[in-house]
């Protein structure tokens, strides 16, 4: 895949044309307050203690959107002073939380990790355990979740997922083994986008954002320029339902990380790949350029929708150092 988006010098100043909807803060404040008001105490069940003697793993069930049960892993290194810094990790599109074995890098560096399962996903490339148990998803939708409930902000799928993400951060921060002042959020692709959203919606709890090749940024641009799914889901949906385009695009403004990014106060580390045909580079720069907090972006000119393993190791080192104080 050749570079197909704007030249880098234009990307560095690119801004989304998205306009913040009226009442955005009130919408999210009401959504989150409702979720908190019906939340139950989270459950932490020990998981395969004999198989993981160097870490303490909990199979977590916490209350997400509207009190719905959401699954997660909490992995804490043994033999270290507590409370510990914690990375709250979100999963890429179509994936679920999988097994704890996938998330031992941060605990190996002395950082706890809280891995949120993704409601209604899993089963595409990694398994999950949380359904999208709601009656809000009415009306037509393309296979996948991008168009689920898209006719209004109240019914849109990502209202539920972003709320789950904030509740995941709050659940991790309240655990006795975690230092609530040293919380990071991170993930790749959809996980990166959800990290940005969580940092925007819970700014007082998050010190660091590590969002690699993030999805859900400048969504209209993604729909118009992405060659691969999942943005293509919306292009195909709009082709079949042209009468829903206007209201769907209005809905998306409530969930676009290029809009929400202005609310981020945490130090933000993003990455972008200039040959990425899933999350086009301009969409990532739209969110990055909207962030007003301390920030940096790693640019990979010859990468597609991936980041080099050396970058992952560097981010792990930075995570440990930044959260150490």
C-alpha cells in the first residue's frame, strides 16, 4: 500500500471539519451519572493462581453502561510495593479480552494492567465474554457495530462502549492494589480511539494516554478515504440508506475523538502509520492536533495498520517511567 493521504507537512496542521454538537458535555455527564447510579460493586474472582505464580490475576465483572455487566482482567505483579500504577487497556475492533497470557508485559515492568472486554465484539480475531445486552439497538444496521443504533446519540453503540471504558477506569482506580493517581489508558486502533475517549471523559483520573494508530477520529474523513473495514461499514450502510446519512453523521459528532480530544488533559502519546488504509493518517492527526495537553506523535512512513515491535517496547518503558513518580 503506497502513501495515499495528505503529505506529512499538511498532516501536521490538518484539522477536522467536525463541529462540536450543542450539549455534548451535558449528554456525557448525564450518561455517566446514570451508569454510576445503577452500578453494583465489582467482583474479582481469582484466576488460575497455580499457573501464574508471579502475578495475581482477577477475573473481573464490573458495571458498565446502564449497570450492564462487563468482563475484564486485572493483572497485578506479585512481590512489589502497593499501590501500583495501572494501565487500563482497550481492545481493537472485533476483538475481546482473550486470555491473561496476552497482557503480561506491563506486569513484568511493575505496572498493573486492567483489560476491558469489548461488549458485543470478540470472535473476529480474539475471543470475548461480554454481550451488548440492550434493547437500544433498533433499526437497520450493517454487520459489525459501526452502524448499530446510529440514528440517535442515545441509542448508538459507542455510547455504551465509551461509558464502559470510563467505568473501567473508575473500577481500576478504586481497587486497593492500584494508585488512583497513576492511571494510564492505552490500546491500538479501536483500543486507541477508546483510550482517547476515556481520557476526554474522565480527565481527572488519567495521567497518560498511549493511543496507537487510533480509530474513531475524524470519522467522516475515515468514511471517505479508508479502503478497508471498519470505516467501510458506514460507507456501505450509507449507500443503502441515503435517507439516514444526515442524522447518522450528526450522531457521530458525539463520539468522534477529534471532537472529544480538546477535553484531554493527560500527557498523550499517539502513533500514526502513513500507509494505513484502515485508519487514514489524516484522521489520526485530526485528533492529535486537537489535543491541547502535552503530547507527542510517532510517525511510521512505511507502516500500514500496525506499529513496529520496537515501538511497543519503547512505549512500555515510557509507561513505567512516566507512572513511576
